[in-house]
C-alpha cells in the first residue's frame, strides 16, 4: 500500500523508485501483484508515466488515511519513552494560515525538533473530509462545535469585516450596516462554504439583500480583486491586518456589534492523539492565546483559550 500511494503521488515508477530507494522492477512487481489481488487495473500506463484509473483513485482515497494512521501509531509507540517525535498534519483555512502558520511552524521547530509539522491548506468542506479519512491530526474549523460531531476545542470568535478598496467609501466611517452594503458589488465564495452562509444569514436577519457580483472560492483571488478596485468582500479582519494597516485596503465593522464567526480546533473522534499531536495542540493554544492578548489576532477568546490569555 505504501508503494501504491507513492507511485500514485509521484506519477511514475522512476520518481517513486528514487523516493523509496527501491529498484523499479521491484516496484512494478508490487503494483502488478496489488492489481491482481484487487482484480482491476489501478493505473493507466503511458510514455509520460502512470495515471490512476477511476478504481485506483478510489483506492487511494480510502487507504491513504489508514496507512498514515498505522505509520503514526508505530512512531508514537517507538518514541513512548524518548523525546517526542513523529509527524503531525494540521489542516487550516487560507485566512487562518495567513495569521498563524509562520509563528506556529517556528514555535514547533524550536520546542519540538524531532516533530515534523505538515500544514495542509483547504476550506472547511475539504478539511472535514480529510479528517474523516484520517489524513490530518488537527484542524481549524468554523463552529459551532456542536454541528461538527468531532472532538473540538472552542478557540475564539473572530470579526468578519467589509473589506474595500482605498477611498471607495469615503463618506462612510469605521462602521457600516447591511442597508449601506446592499448596493455594493460583492465577491463571495460559493454557497457550500461557511463564510457565504454566515454573510447571507446575517443579511437576511437584517432584512437586506446582497449584490453578489462575483463568486470566487479563493482567498488570494478575492483579496486581489478587492485591491484592484472592482468589488468589496467580507473577510476576517485578522487575515488582512497588514494590508489594512498599510492603507492598501480598508476595513469596516458591520454595525456597532460587528459580525463574528466561531473558530474551533478539531480533533478526530475515532482515534486518540499521539504524544506529538498533544504537544503541537498545546503549543498551538499558547501561541494563539499570546496573539490574542497582544492584539495580533483581533478576536474574542473562547472558554479554553481564555484561561491562557
């Protein structure tokens, strides 16, 4: 299975051979034996390499998380009485990665030199699927936590602001309401994304409509479109703090109370944490608490985080 996963990721026997340090004929035999056992071709062979068939893609989807869990379990048992070591996969949304990723990587490298931290970026719908398949150990997700059916820690509430090009709303102060937003061209993610639901529900509650001019499922593309001056967006204030501070973008709160979303830390419900995972979670909680206390992350701490702030 490890051979199969490696060949699938590399797209060719030669690259997989280099990564695994196993001769190509041996790899080829293993793949053929696996295909014989499964009873269907797993790869289409061509001069450019090897491409997964539909059956191969389905097998990869089902076994990658299982194999990773087995490897992680073995690593944890082997290191039970030694320095904490192993691999930890953390899934983050792009807006969260902008805020915390660099600081977290530096902190883990400093305090846990034998732990390899892998950060995987995606949106909530993707991250939940990765967790269900066992491909990640820790994840950031949007709450409420009761909707997620996983082990979770309530981290914080972060503010969502209206992000605008500089000078686009000169007659408006630091706050804006949905009636004023109604005529503005907006860029929002597709309907399957949590941010879209938060914005539409808040507008509906306020009795206002939205002018959704563009649907874009990319934080970086959204930011670029707003900076170019063609539209406005609703985004977490913390993810664009540098741009707002530099005057490249403007941010406005939604009314005096603001608009907030809950951020939770998710952990798989079907398996226990490794020592390395627990250590990374502890560092992550401390780092976020420090950022909130220093106003590097404009947010309201949740119950567990409040004890550390």
